[in-house]
C-alpha cells in the first residue's frame, strides 16, 4: 500500500555529456535534455558522493488512531535518497495500517505468516522514494488524421515522491558500513608510552573488513579491540586507514552504482520500522490497539556542515568560541575513549601528541562521585544533584588521570555552584579553598590527610544571583611531583566569614578540571 499515487518516471539521467554550442547549430529537444541531465546529474552526484543520504529535516513519524484503526503519519520534511535526489514532502501523509495489512495478506507478502487463531507480531518499514511526474499538457503542432490526445504533450516535469509501507527494509550497505567505521574510529586513541601501534596494519585490516560485514536488520556488528597509536606514527596511520576506505572499501560497498557511486537504482530512503501486534477481526486481520512501536534507529541522518563545524571547533578549541562552552565531542588520550571521534579530530590529536604541543582534557567531577565531610552533604538544588555546604564544609572528588599528563602546563579548576537565601537577608561572601593530590600506581593512600589549600577561589554571592547558576573562572593548581599519576583527589572547602543562617544554602553543582596532556611527561 502506498501513501499516495505513483507517478510516471523519465528515462535515466546521462551524466557525462553537455551541449557544445557552435554558430549555426540547431538546438532541439535532444540538446535541451542533454543540458538538463548534465546539470541535474552533477547536482545529484554532489549530494550523494560528498554528503551521503538520509533525512535532513522533518519527516517525523507518528502513530495515531482517528477511530477507524491506527494510521502512520509522515510529517512534512526533506531528505536525500541513495541516488542523491532531493525529496521534499510538503504536506502530512497518512497510511491506514489495517488496509495495508489486508493487502499484504491477500498478496502473500507478509514478512511472517499470520496466526489465524491468536496474536501475531508484524514488521513494516516506512520508506520515502523519489519520482518525477510529467504535468501541464499543452498542444503541439501535429499532422493530419491524429486525434486531439496526440496533440497534447506534457510541458513540465514535477519532482514528486512516493511513501510506501514495505514488508522488507531497503538495503543500506554503505550506511551500515559508515556506522561501523565510526565504531572503529571511536576506539582509536593516541597515547604515549610503550605498546603504541607504529604501523597501520591493524587499523587497515578492520576497515577492509567492512566490505564483508553483515548488514541484515538486527545484526550485531563485531566490536574491534582498542587501537592505541604511538604519537609519532598516529597521523600517518589514520591517514592510511582513511585512504583505504576511500580508494578500496567505499567503491565496493555500492557495486550497482558504478565507478561514480551513483547508488543502486530505485533505492528508497528508510524512515523507520513499525512493529505491531495483529489479531483476527470481523473482516480480516486488524492491528491491536496501542501495540504499534516506531523504531528509527536505522534511519540515516544528514547533519548540516555548520553543525559539524561547531562540533569540531568546540572539541579542538575548547573555550575558543565561548569561555563557558563545554566540548560537544571529546577525544580521550587514554585507551578507553567513549565518544566517537571524527578522523580530523584524531589527526589533530595525533599531531599535537607527536609534536609535544599537547591537548586539553576536561574532567567533570559530579556530586555522585563525591565524598562529603563535616557540614557538607549530598542534596538536590532546583531538581539537580548537588553538594550542600555549611560553613567550612568540605568534599573530596577522586578521578582518573588520563595518560600523558603534561608537566609543562598547570592544571586548572573552575566551579559551577549556586546559593539560596530568603529575600532581604544579608549578603554573605563565599570562597572556595582547593587542593589537588595526584598519586602514582601502588601509592599508600592511608597517608592521605586534609591538605593545605593550594588555591582560593572567590565566590561572591550578590543578591541578584539568588537561585542562579554561578561559574567561576579557571584557577591554576600545581601538578605535584607524582611520576606517571593514575589517580587524583580534589579537595574543596566552602569558606564564609560568618556563620550561615539555617535558611542560607550553598550548593556545588559540579567541579571541572582542565588537564594538558600529550606534552612532556
């Protein structure tokens, strides 16, 4: 069952010819079509080869029941299909699931047979397809003895679409391979010390294996082991892996698309999967009420270049755009990098490590990891977990130290905090004493005592800031003499000049350490 009527399509576009006009050349239908096809083909190729395919905006899926059975709604939006066509849906489109189910049963196209005596589970895939419609017929000169309908020809081609519910999903070989490439790159890290890879063999082997991965629905991708690169060779290794993907793997992923990677013919864009229960009804199978589940995990998405620029800058230049901004994506210098890193980030990280320039890692110390002492205690401030302080209350945060901690640059600390007090009460200035201790492996932790403050961070509490988030600047903390530290302890104490009234509350939301890594260690 389709969401709307299928339109007639034109012949395939020929990409590689354009009109060469010379004086006296008679321009006719063939020349006009050649020029149009050339320009359209390069536009589609630009979309497909450089940007990929997927949903760009809108096309939200929703299930609703107007009273005569559930229906799937696709809201207006835009996407690019596997061949690079722009597809725009201007108005919301609906499909009745019970009608689709009956048609599929009659055609024998259900992905799983129905249980005529009980409840069955059915899957249906919502796909968006590109079509062109010939419209706006106009009269043209014709010879004698021809009927009127032969004298009318279409004068326009309208770019249209078709929404379908399918029992089987469209192939997404390249999309699945790109996701698995992201999995591989997320496990690549750059770290100093023994054991780092000095050749591209392991990374290249993982990337070449993408050609043969199982891309069937529900398949579980193999998870490659962490690949820790030696800083001196990291940039070269990453470039070698990307070169193999571009020159060998990507062309092999879409063999039907030819050398120009046009994509397989008649391929539609997956929007989501519907899973629902079906039971026998008076006139045939019917969808069980409230059983429809939408799964959009395999829907390919297209992000704007502007968004990718922002993510890249925020990660590579933390604080450059806005001193209060946090990196959108972080690249860890350890072997347990949790965030997906783009190839450009990895290469920039590798260059910094190999040249001794270093990179900056931000560590957020959350209340859930804290050990309050004295008058400090775990609390909630405006619905957010926090540590509540009374006068001279303190807290200790343990944290893991990333490998390659630099001795050339100090560690810096900033705090995010807030306070609450009744209106009209006196202003009370708050300051924070901070001390840092770094320990190497096998250190004796029983000798840990309350350290002397290494930094005093002012935290004034003006009346206008009541119940508002306050952020300090970054303050230096000494690194200490521990060789190759693996564990750190941050001690914070809230100081006030006077005793606090019971109605006055000071809350630490979280602390943030900035550590330089990848330089001299």
